[in-house]
C-alpha cells in the first residue's frame, strides 16, 4: 500500500454516528471506512464522466448519421430524376 497520510475531517454528529454504526457492523475502523467511501466516490465520478462523454459521442454520431442520410437521399433523388429523364427520352 502507498504511504499513508493523516488528515483531519470534520463531520456532523449524526453522520459520525451512522459511520460508527456501519464500522461496528462491518468490523472496520473509521479510516478504512473513509478510504473505501472515497474510492467509491471517485469510481462513481469517473463512471459518470464516462457516461457524459458517451452521451456527447452518441449525439455527435446522430448528427453525422442524419447528415449522411440527407446526402444519400439527395443522391437518390438526383439518380431518380436522371432515370426518369432517360425513360421520357425513350418514349
């Protein structure tokens, strides 16, 4: 494990009581509990950041797909017009 540093944390009495209840049930100490809580918070924060980046990526891909669809539709319309012109000349 990396070198440990001591910090001072101020908590409201009600929160400290809840922490103490949990550490008693899980047979841990406050330091272990706080380390785990901090790791959990950091993991969750990373997960949310990744989710937001994915949302932005999906929105960007939707915009690109819509533009490609529009371009393909315009090409199809032009091809259809050329085809109809050729057919009308054959009559």
